[in-house]
């Protein structure tokens, strides 16, 4: 997912518990946290990069995390978990992640995070699946998923390099004064059950499909049948790694993607063998946007126009440099 190293971060799909016992002291994996807290609005600085990276505190240890709305659950790097002294617990039933109709990975242990902090927001007793993130070819300690984010509204503002967390359903009041006067957010309801933000699109002639708002992916993707329906021309290919292994995906040029009153033009999209597509961060970072778990909405606004002295956003990989 970085310009210098082709890769794609995890977009955890449905997690299904199957299998046999794997040794004492076994526990049953529980998605979620024991408690969480947020007073007012928490402002979390975003680090440079092609994805929304941030520093978070994991039991007092600084971790470099990607804030991934496409991940149903949080994962922690094997090395970081060991160096931070996180308690490892064996699972009595392994957890499998699935991607494009096949088992992508199996997890048989979890690390228990006593307290995780994102600015002034925090959660306690978070069970994180353990994964060797050297696989992705970059220095990453954690993939922070929707099990942490789902209780709040999260505003990604790439122009300011900030993530703002606020109580769900308070977009208008919590973000008042942040953006220019008159800025309006276009709000889309989530189109499917579950913890991840899927929104409905119309390809024309009654051909509808869902798209996952995925801040853990650089490039966007469309289902194969939608690309065929739209008769999109090939524009190249992109190589990378995701949770299912190394891959090379064909890219196609989408002339226009309408988001309410705003349009993305000349968007290169990958072929995705899932019923839904992905709206990746290279497209999303053109706007300030909100994923609101309690309200189950996705909202976006145009970014203010930049002046000559404003800091430009980090470079986004060209198609072919990874998802």
C-alpha cells in the first residue's frame, strides 16, 4: 500500500469460528472491548503516508497503527505483542478470515490489550488477533479496526492530517467550526448489516452494488461483473500483498464516480472477486469524510481550497504500485 513497497492491508471479512481445540489455557475469542471512553472530541494526528497512519498507546507502549475501516477486527503484530509484554491467550476454536471466497488466514492465539488510547479516546480489554505484519513489508505494529471505532464517529481529514473521534450522531455539533462556514456533508446510510461501512451504488439500468469504505486500501476496486457491465477498458495492473497472499490485479479506468453532488474522475480501479467493491484511501483523501458507527452512516464534504503556502498531502502511489 506504500509507493515504495507494493502491498495491501487487511480488509477482514466475516470471521467464522470453526475447528478443534488448540491447547490450554484456551478461551473463546470475543470481538469487542470491556469498556471505552471519550470526552468531547479526540484529535489524533495522522502520520505521513498513503494510508491514515497514527501513533496509539497500547498498554503504555507507542504503536504505529493504520486506522482501517475495512477491518472488522483489530490485529497486532507478533513482534510488537512480544516486545510490549501483551498477554497471549490460546483460542479453543481458531478464527478464520476469508477473502474472495477462500480461507485467507487462520489465527489460533490472541493478545489481550489492557488499555488502548487514541488521543483522549480509550478502550479496555481488547482481544486482538496476532499476525506477523512483516509480511506486508513495512514497519507496522497494529491494524486498528472497526471493533474499536464502531462506538464513535470518526472524521478523516487528510488536508489537516487529523482524525477526529466524536460521540456518534453529533457530526454537526462536534465538527462545528472545524470547516469553512457553509460546508455541508452528504450523508449515506450503510447498506448492509455488520460492523463495516458498506454503501450502495448504482451502475445504471438497475444494476446496484455495494462498496466498502476501506481506509486500509490505497486503490479502489469494483466487482468483476460490474466492470464487465460498465465495459471499462484496462489501464494496467497493480502488484501487492494482502491477507490472502501476493497478487497482481488488472486495473481499469473509471471515467466518473458520482458521490452525490461530488464526482471523482479518471479513477483507476482494480478487479475484485467479491460481491462488493472497495473505495480506497487514494480516492477518499480528496474529501473530509466521516464513518459514524452508532448512526451507521458515511458522510463526506469537499476539502477547502488550498493556498500556495498550505502543506500538500503526501504522494499517493500510482496504479501499479500496490493496493
